[in-house]
């Protein structure tokens, strides 16, 4: 009986490993972009936190923060353009002072970066979703939003569409921000440096909540954020070579429709709805910050 049970267990384990392997290597026919679904064991490494970051299964991961340390992870792959989804459930309750950052970033002093940052708040007050875009080491392109739901009660999908023409931030499929390529105006655009996916949960009570007036309540620790259902339809860069013919945008079939995707009329209406009702800060309308005139990309339609 023990031998039979062991054989059955071994067969089941082999089947599971095979299914995970096949899922991990799915490539759409006729496309050179790689479609990767959630397998946190193979796709991500916990990079810091001394055990506070945990991969619970191939489909779920958690980061925690206590008074001693936060935690973080990064992707093993580097990407140059793609459509990347992750479901997050944020720190519940009194999360004031905590920041959950989820972003793409390259390396070096002239790095590129595409940011989602979730600024915690007192119980009952809404999270602030902070977005930013860095190109060649220059950021200062902040837009901030409230969300139209409680991001701590369930998982929601936060997406980054990044192609040579634009970057689109979306929440549950609703676009909240579009950053267009304005190189014709002299504005650098992230299009040459591969980026990894990063996330971290850390203490920022010196600035995050009401400018640092509200401090972290450590009696509520550990604070925990959860992640699941990662998916990347993207150009993976390895040894300097892209799976999408070096990111060429000459043919949408070389990397999937996302490579030339733009907002249709319906999504443009949704974008305007979010920005009218839920945007709480836009650098492109902060005249006190830019008394000599707004940055050139603010003039793009």
C-alpha cells in the first residue's frame, strides 16, 4: 500500500510539474511575445525582508512589514515593452505610514521607471494611488487618485501597458492615466532600457500620510499585502536580445496587439471619468510648482 501511494504521489507531482512547465512556456502562435502566467516560484525572487516576503504557492505571494523591516521582490525576467497584470489586495485597517510599491524599473543613474504606489491611510480613509513615470533618471510626473472601491477587501487587477507610443495605467481594465511618447517635443520616453518588475512594502511615515503628520501604528503590525494572478504578455530581454525582434514596432504581429494598442473611444471616456471624479493631484495643473510653464508633455492632447 505504501509503495502504491508513493507511486501515485510521484505521478501526481510529475503531472503538476509538467503542467506548470507548459503554462510557464506558453507562447501565442504567430507571436514572438512571451505570455507568462502566474508562477511566482519561477518568475520572481524575494529580494529582501529576511523572511517577511513569502511565496505561498505558484499563484500567490505576500509581503509583510513590521517595525524592524519591510520586504520586497523582483522578477527574474527583464522586459522591453509589454502588457503586465498583477492582482493586489492591499494592507487592511489602519495602514497609515505604509507604502506598497509596484513598479517597473531599469538600473543605473539614468534609469527608467513606471510606478504604482499605494499610500496607506487611517482606517476608513481611502488609499491614495500614486503614479509616476521616470525616463533617463527624470521623474516628477506624478498623478494621484482615489479608488472607487476598497482595495483592501478583495483583489483587484493593476495593469501597465507599455509600448513605443504610450504607457497606460489601468485598474480592473479601466484606464486611469496615459503617458504618451513626446520625444518630438524633446521629452525622453522609456523605450531602450529593459525593466524588471519590482514590489515592496515599506514604512514611509515621514511623508506618506498627510505629509508625515500621521505616523505608523506599530500595534497593528505586521502589515501584509497579497499578490496573485500575475500575467505578462511581453517582450522578454535575455543576453541583450528581445523575444520581439529587439522591440521592433514595425508589425503588430511580431509582439501581439498591445504593441500598437491605444485607447478606443470607450476607454477614453472611462479615462475622462476617472480623472474627473477620482484624480486628486496632477503635476500638469500644478502652476505653483511650475511658475515658468508646465513641462512640454503636458501639452499633448
